């Protein structure tokens, strides 16, 4: 379908700034094809929005593997160290306390706490790190004012390109999106 | 582009002539191992005793592989898993090998008196603990139980193999339903039989000692060994040009995840057993670990701690490693070696306190059993397509992708 159903003027009136452009598609194949082309055009500040998980989307967008595992691994190691350190400090150093004839500092007895703190630190860092890397929580977002965006949780696949992208140009980017065969292209106000 | 469902009808998925070739090669290795074992064992005074002991090590090792495979097959059915269909036929074949283990159990039964102290005539006469256990630990009941275990495993394994093979022809979804229905009680039977088999075959080597988690330990080792061996088999088949499209990196990834999970599970169970005994500090319990912590066995115990847990844990933690089939296969072989050492550590300290006498005889016995086991496996894999072609979830498995 051609993009003759332009919903907003090519340039908005003076005073309003543009957050970016969104284009929507209703067929997965066309959508993924368009996503690849947007990636090839060299955009960096752009995203896709789909009602469900689309296999192959990460590859089409060229999303690099997340750095989260390194954070989680580091946090896990920290948790392990804290767990053993805490038990050594409290039980063997600061207030030596003999329990059932075991050595003052004995590793087997300390493993469960070290293990639990490893898990705790790793799990919390995974959650908090995921939120931080995604810039969450974010209570409001310019895309929320887009009518198309509301449908991205229902029946349409969306590509959004931010005006902040160095490659962004209201005219040429719109032309690019329109050349990909979307149903609609819409400018979103900031 | 969105991934299309692969068409595997255009690629070879049967072993055909290779099956016979591999069967013969494996059988020759097996015969070399058997003859070699006899020659090496007869060369020394206590060679025959040690032959039987290391025979139990390799027996426990290969039995655990078949049991791990049987558990995998039932687990896939009971959870109605879609991803695993393309690798299930190989698991079915490995599980069916369990009847070979039933035959290989005969030397253990014949040499019972030499392996199990409680089976010695008169052993219970001056030993109140053994006298109290004689209702359970006596030769005739022991043999009866072995027969029951192997009957349960052989019938289950054979049922899944045969039903799945029948489905190749007709693609009847009712057969899948049948396998699902059998799997649930099958897993219960499996859990009970595996637990008691581990008690009988391995734990009763020291009839005074007991640990309620021992069966779970053997279960963890079994399932881990199965997932450790799978990547090697798949890579080997793919290097021969088979299943190159049917089995994708996604399937390796999932097998790698399982390998990782069961590495951790094994360590968790091993530590649970160790810590309770260590903490309780009761001589009748700690003596089992004391044997494994003195002399040459200290090194083996530490090898297991670092080689069986810490190293594989670090090696398998990354997604990128699990998505490289050849690398995963190499790690799998390494883990399998550790699984063998684990069985060695369970058995041999009972006979050889202080000295880990690993040598040529262990290798020969292993080769003999590995040869026979692989020969039967290669023959079995040649009897049917390598993929359950009639499975209604085959398409799902072919298109499977890790999110």
C-alpha cells in the first residue's frame, strides 16, 4: 500500500518540535524487510514496536548482545565475596564464636550464605540493570501521543525514528519510510 | 526475514551403510578392550579383583547415560516439548541401549561376593548392622531387584522407541498422546527404580553407610552425562553430512543450557550431601568422606570440585559458548570424562583406600564397554530415520528459535 494517507503536514508549524517519525506495517515480512532497510540506512536512534515477539527482529535491527550479563556476573561475584566476608568478619574476626567444635572459620558452613547472597545480588542487579539500561521507569514518552503507537499493542507493527538521530531529516527520512511500503507515516510531536 | 520452516526431506537423515560400518568398528574396539582387559588383569596378582571393580565403574557410567536419555525422552513427552523433537530419536536409541546394560550386569551378579562385602557368606554373623539389614541386603533379593529395575527400564525405553518409530510411518497424533500418558507414571517408576538401583549397585559397596540423597546424586550425574554426550553425537552426525539443516544452533543452545543446569544441580546435590554429613560430624557418616579425603583420593576429590563444577560452570555460563556446536561438543566430552571420574570416585575408594590406582586396566575396561555400547547404538540408529518424521511437533522443532 502506498503512503498517500499522510496524516500530518510534512513540516509542523513554527514552535512545535518533532520527536520523530513513525511508520506502520501490517505484514511481518514487509515489516522485517523495512526494518533491515532502516538499519542499512545507518540510523542509530530508532526502534520498533510490535504486539508480540517477532522472531528475527533482533537480527533485522542489528541489536548487539546486551552487556547485562557482565553486570550480573560481577554482582554475583560481589555477593559471594560479601557473603563469605561477612561470615568471616562477624564469626571469626570481630567476635570469634565456636560452634559445635567446628573451626572458627570453615568454608563448608559458609557456602549456603555465600550462595544465597550470590543469587540475591545477581538477581537484583539483573532487574535494576535491565531497568537502568532501558532508561526505565519513564512515566511519559512522546510516542504515547501517537495514535499509531496505540495500535502497536494490538494489530500493527511500528518503526519509529527519532529526530535526534544525526541522520534524521524530516523530508528525506519521511521519503525513505514511504518508500518501504508502509500503511501510514506519521510525525510525532515532542 | 522471518525464518521459514525448513524442508528436511531434501537432506540425508538416515545412516544407511554407515551404520554397519560404525557398528563393526565399534565392535572391534570393544573386542580389543575386552581382550586387553583380560590380558592386563591376568598380568598382576589382584588384577582380576580390580578388573571387577573398574568394571563396576564403567558399568555405572554407561548405565547412567542410558538412564539419562530415558529421562530426557519422558521429560519431553510429559511437558509436550516442541523444541526437542529433532534430537529425540537419538535419545530414544541411547535409552534403548539399557537392555545391553542388563546383560552387562551379569558379571556383577556373578562376582557379587568379591564386590559387595554384605554378599559374603557369613558376613552378617558377627556384624549386627549387617544382620539388621539382611532382609534387604541379601544376594537373592539383590538379583530380584536388579531384574525388576532392568525390566522397568527396558520396557519403558522399548515402548518409546517402538511407538515413535511406528509414528514415522503413519504420523498418528494419537501415538504422541499415548507416549505422554505413559511418561507421567513412567517418570515415577523411573525415579524409584533409579534411586534403589543407585543404593544397590553403588551405595551398598559400604553397607554400613547410607545417604538418602545418594540416588538423587546418581540421577544428577545421569542426566548431566546424557546432555554432555549429545552435542558430540550431533556434531559427529553433522560432520558426516546428516541432519545438517534439521538440527540448528538453537537446539545446541538448549542442550548446552541443560548441560549447564545439571552441572549446577550435580554440585548442589553433592554439596548438600557433603555439608549435612560434615556438619553432623557423626563417625558412621563421615567415614565415607574420610576415605575420599585421605591419601591419593584428596586429589581426586578436589579434581571433582574444580573440574566437575567450577570449570564447566565458567565454561558454560556464556550464551556464545553454547551457540558454538563444536566448542560445546568439546566441553561435553570433557564433562563426560569428569562424569566417569565421578563414578570412579564413588566405587574405587571402597577397595583401595589411600591410593587412586588409575591405570591401563581402567582404560581397557572402558574401551571394551564403550565399544559394545557404541556398536549397539550405531546399529540401532541405522534402523530408523534419525529424526522422528511422523511427530506432529516436528515442524515446531525445526522452526525453533531461542527468544
